[in-house]
């Protein structure tokens, strides 16, 4: 039985430009810098509890699910696309600033949300005190030697999402699926339980269903091929780091080698966590926290100002 989640000190609902609502949950800290933490495509932030829960001791943490995911209402399927997600990032940042006291605020994103945060930062302007981007599945520009590799990967993900099981008799059924699937069997056991609870909703008539529609998940994977998002570090307006899957594993995540290439070509602050894949925060959370907090300390954003 999974242990209960921590209870937030405060909650607020932020309204996006199209009327969609996103729940913000604040775990208040009297002095710590603020971390705004979310997740990737098809997941939910409570599934990353093994990563963010240890941060509550030193940081003011705001958790939120991306539109249509986790605790949020389903939303309008037609608006599940990257221009809207990037706009959501700006709206959420503004809601955090308006809702709570002013203090340094760092955006902490994973995968899809990392890519949305990158798009917002380079196309719309810098809004954070720093950005931490966990393994954004960056697709090189057409003609790049690694483009075809990522094109094949994204198209496989489209097929996977469209055919994923969406109804479950119990949470335990999805937990067992995570424990047996190659992509998720390396997650910590607690994370497998947390994620299963986080991505399911009660289904009318009994049982459970995925909170986020699999068709919307597939559309996000396909759209990645048309983003042309391969920016240089100088296009960002402030400090950021890309913390990624290990490219030196015998069978690395398909995201790992392109991300190393982007970091080298774009002059990024970059770190790969040894022995991890795309869901590195729930495979080796302590190591991910260590890399992130070292980056924050270097920029005066650690507990006590560095």
C-alpha cells in the first residue's frame, strides 16, 4: 500500500488563456527559493514524488500537472499542442507570482514540459530565475545526422500511445504493468505505485481509466517532429541546465545521444546521470536532486542563497 502523499499548505487554480484550469499546490517553506515542478507527456507530477518530496525540507515547492493530466480537468483536446503548452508555462508562472510572496522561482520540467518551457523561453522571453530541464526529447533539425533516429523514436511513441491500455480494474493492475514493462521496470518501486495512482481516474461504472487521453498523448509525440526546436544557449535569457539520460549506457535512451549533441552544439550547461534512462528522476532521484541542487547553488539559488 502506497504511503499517503504530503498535504500542501495552500492550493490555487490557475486559468489558462482558453479557460482550462490547472491546480497549483504549494508546500510552503519560510525562506527557501521556490521550485515549480511538473512532469512529462502522459504522466502526472505525483508520480515523481520520490524526486520532489525530499526537496520540501529546503525549498518552497509548487507542484502542478500539465493541462489535462493528473488532478486537472480533462480540458479541450484540440488545445493539447505545444504553442498552447508554452503559453500555459507563462500563465502558470504569472499565477505563482500573483498568488504567493515574491521570491526567486525556478522552473523544473521533464520531457514534454521541458520542451514547452524551452519553446516559451526562446520564443516568448525569459520569465524564471533559472530553468532545470530534465531530459527534453529534443528532435534535431531535418538534415542533422541524428534527425532520423529521433523521427523513428517519436513515430514509435505515437503507435505506442494509440494502443496503450486505457481502462484498468485496479490501480494494482497498472502497477504490475509498470513492473514488467522494459521502459518502466527500472523505476523505484515506490515510484511505480505513485505513478499508477497519479495517472488514473475513477471510471464511470467502476474501475479506473487513464486521466490523460491517449490520442492527445500521441498527438504531442507527433508534433515534436515539426517544432524545429534546437536552440543555442544564447537564445535563453537566464541560467538553465539540461539534466539527461546517460548516453554512455550499452543501450541508452533514444533521447540521450541527441541531448548530448544539442548540449555540445549549443553550449549548454549539461549533465548526464549515470545509469539512467528517460525517467531518470524516478530511477535515481537522489542523484538527480544532487545535480540540480549543485546547479542551483552555483547560481545563488540554494537554501540560504547558495
